[in-house]
């Protein structure tokens, strides 16, 4: 054990069956980053993890992925990443994908089928061959994933079940019912964060059932904990807060973005371009900044259902030539775009935690963050605003860009502050919860 953690474990190490949406290299957002950081830290303190994720395996990874033959249990793929000593991964072939709606889910199925039909007319062993192989809707597919996960669990040894976010809650419930092992559900985001008051009833019902059936609910912030208690009717004593951490990797590199000239100040928005992230407030603030400063470019890095609308808003505000859209960035390009930025802005309407401000500070970029976020609970040296207050967002952007002492203070103290936010501490808190739940069973 390391970093002061010395919990009691079963012989050979505590064993956890973890159910998640995504994991590197199968990653599309903050949840994958969080699962990676948490699992890596658990690996370091000796917790053994079997990680199950719903993912249609991309053939690009076939070199280090063992594809199994079709059938009930073999609708899963097993693989290992060399940097993990105590972690085994099982990927269930499924079109489920983080942040999907029913419409995008259906499009993913259609696109996957089309790609297979174009592959010289050859269907490889282990791949789906027709639309009949897929469930007709997302709800059915989630429960198919749950059934396969429960079947996989029969062959694994574990002490607790840890399910991340709503898409895996039915699987966690199914495995817990079969094994009578304690279930912990980890809430990184709620349907109220993603959809505001226009919630998808199906998703809300799945979330609520998962939280009520679970032995313990882990929230990524007190902000999220309050939503769980008030909106889902979960007993306060059942909900624990485990804040996220941040990886300190120290990577370097430069990224050139067309449209950014030497001497330009760069204001960065990085994340899914969706209602939850508040892109229209970022653009509204950009308009006001450009009324008093000309040498500023606003970079929106990411993709999402409001991408086209954001382009249209920028054009209608007359600032289209000052706003650059990079699309979704991968891997090292994310670190490079941070290093281009003079300031990072997260105007989220409802953000359960928010890892991107920590990533920005790790790259020496000062941050402006929404008060409606979990990360505001753990950051002192950040400028905080109400997401809707476009004037105040603009005022703070101008202040940081015009006054170097303010920019330096936010950057230096913020970078120092995030060094206290470690995944190893989050893993230790989860381990303590596991032990309490195991003792209570």
C-alpha cells in the first residue's frame, strides 16, 4: 500500500467488479478520464479491478485485443493494458456510447452496419452481421448489456460492485442480485445536469432505481450530492462525496491553429458543445470582450449537438472571424491546446465536477469557472461566475488579459492548489467505502 492507505483487504487484495461507460483507448469524455485516474490509483494501492465496459470494439485495437467468438458470454472482449498490474478489462460488444441520446444511438447502429457492408462484403468472425443483432432501442440494449455483464460476473471473483453513471446501473443491479455482493453506484452526472428540467424519463427512472437499490451512492461533489438527495429522494446518509483528482504528466508540445496569429490572446472553451456546457454564454461574453479588446481569439475545442448552432450564433453576433472551432481533440492535442491558451473559461450551466479546469491549471492556464460546478468546491484560486452572467464573464476575461499580476497569481497559486487533488486519495476513500459495505453485508 502507498500514500498512507493501509486498509484491510481480503487475501490477495480487495477485488472490485467495476462497470463503466468508457476507458482509454475507448474514451470520449471526462468520465473516461475519471475512470482512468481512479482505476490507476486503485491499481497502485493494490486493489484488484475487473473493468467491464459497453463498447463495440474498434478493429484498430485488434492488435492488443483478443476477440472472442459469437455467443452469449463471448459477446465480450478481454484485454489488458501493460501499465496496469492489478486491472483486467472486459469489453462487451455494444453500440452503447457515453453522452448518447436515443437518436444518436440509432445512428451509431446504422453507421456501424454500413461500414461492415462496405468492408469488401466480408463479415469477420465475432462481428455483428445484421440489424437483428442489435436491440431495437437504447433501453433494450442497456438491459442486454446488463444481462451479459451478469453472465460475465459468474466467471469472476470479486467482493464489491462499482457502477459508474446511469448506463451501467441496471448491470450493477443485475450482478448484485445474482451475487448478493454490495453495490456502489458512482454518480458523475445526472439527467438534470445533461438536460435541465427537460429530463428523459427513462434515464431518470434508471438513475433513481440504481441509487435506491445501491448500498452506497458516491457523488463527485456536494453540488451533485444535493441534487441526488433533493431530486432523487435518496437518504442523505447513503450519499458520500469523493472529489475527482488530476493526473500530473508534464507533457510538452506546440499546436498551431489556423487563424491564431502571434500576439493574439487566446481564450479557450474545451468540452462537449452541448446545453450543459453553456457555449452560448461563452460566445456572448466573447462579443463583449471584443468590444474593448481586438487582439483576442476565442477557441472552442470539442464537438456536440450545439456545434452548428454555436457557429451560427458566432456569425449572428458578428464575431465569426474571431471564433475558431477545432472539433474534438484527442490525446496530446488536448495538452497542446491548453498551452496555447491565455485563459480557460468553463461557463457550465450544471457541472457535477469539471475536470477541465484542473487540466488547464496543470498546464499553467488561469481559469474562470461557473459557480454551478463541483470543481468550484475544491478551487480557491479561480475566478467564479454565475454561468448566465455574460457581463461578469467578459469583465473577468478582460481583467486577466490586461493585468499580468492577476494572471500570474491565478496561474501560480492555482497550479500549486491542484497538486493537493490526487487520484490516490479518491481511490483510498473508495476503498474505505468498499470495506464498510463488505462489513455491513
